[in-house]
C-alpha cells in the first residue's frame, strides 16, 4: 500500500509520512551534529525505501546528506525506485542567508545527495547567522550565536530564483511564526508551499496551522513523537510517549503510543517525518497508522494536553530580531510544563 499524499499548491504530491534524517548530539554546544555513524543512516534510508518510504527529510546542517545520497543512489541502481517516485526535501542553513550564497548552498546539497533537483527546499530558520565556513558561529564570551543583519525576505527572493532555474520544484519555510508567514504572503512573489514546525500534543500550534491552511500552505510536523533525548526543553510532566492519556488511547486501539501520535497528526492533514534507525519502528510508523481512525472524543482528549510546551527553543539565538518564538517576541508562545 502506498502512503497517502498531500497535494501541494505547486501541484506536486508529497507523501504524508517521510523519514526524518536528523540525528542530534547530546551536546548543546553543537545542536545539530551528526551522531549516528554514516553506515547507520545510510542503512536506515535503504531499509526505509525497502519498506515503501518515498519521502526523505534532509538538511545541510544534519551533516549526513552525502550518506543519504549514497543510499538513494544504490536503491535507484537496484531498480527498486526511480528518482521521480521520490520526494526529497533539504534546507538552507542560517549561515547561507546572504542572497549571493543561496544558490551555492542549494547546489552543495544537490551534489551531496547526488540529485539534479530537490522536490522541496526550505529556509531552515528565519534568523541569519554570520556567513562563513563555521556552521554555528558562537561568541566565546556569551555562548550565543553570532548574528548577521539579513532580512529573510531577501533570502527568500534568492530561493525563488532556484525555482526559476529548475534546481528545486518548490520552496517553503521552517520554524516561522504567524507574523513572519503573513509578511511572506504579503511581499513574496512565490508563496511558500510548506511550513515545517515542531508540532505534537504539547505544542499544537492551531492558530499557526489554521493560517497555513487558509493560505494553501501545507504543514509538516517535526518532533511529532516528542523528543525524548533532546538536550533542550522537556515540557510536560511525562515524556510524550509515556503520557497516560496517550498510553490509554493506544491501548484502546491496540496500537503503540507512537502510532497514535502519528495518526493524530495525519488525521488532521499534517505531514509527519518521524526519525528512526530501527527497521521495525520504521515499518510500524509507515504501515500501521492508516487502518484506524481516532474518535472525536479521543482527539479532544489529546488536544487537551496542549501546554505550549516546546522542545526546540533555539535559545542560543535569543536576541536575534527574527527569532520566531523567543519569549516576548510572540505573546502566544511560552515554555511551560503541564
């Protein structure tokens, strides 16, 4: 069975379940360093393709696009899948926000992935960091990221050129707030087809999602299973997968908590990109969430867990004028516990 797809405003179908390829470090200094050995992520991608995954969520900052590309190329050479059957997303990192750097950054991801084009290219964050080879420029005195004064609208205009040149089929954003989405919608030539955000029962983001749906922008949820090993915030009295309400709903349907959380998102039209290197977990995440439907009362019970609890706070960038959810920047955002 092929996974259901979401029709983007660009006309392309995007599979509603993809494989996330971020592997975080336990260190908070290097927040996106690649932890799993290259052969592990490569094998995970190959296993995912064998299972039926056709959507892969990548990013330059994850540090593993070369290994993802090797795995994809191997499966294409085996004849198991064609490039046209795949949906590959990558992301522009914060140190490449200068308009003159955008194309080269995209071409680096294409080269590492071994692709001629990307299906979707996202601006990873609205904040620009100091340009250069250091992907996470940090002030030694404060431990904060070193910023650069670049308007994300100027970066977006350079991304629009990538569509015109055929390097990417569509563009979108990640980690933008409502004000930033509205500004893009008002001033951009091409509106974003996708917003990728942290989204789970502790952080439902209904107002932001409604804004996207009202403007034909799809939504992809990261950390949809919570983030049990995160070095960042830990909202809620329980890890999400252990929350008694989630566990109770899972028992009712004879599913795992993870399957309930993924169905909770996809049932409302949200795309999910759970991370895993376990072939059994990948299989269950992909195959066992489509043959049941959560009842309205169960959805309401899960909705009730919303506490504006965010795992990924990106505190190192606090003080940046374009930080999307620094307290005080957006009055609706808090980091509270349930």
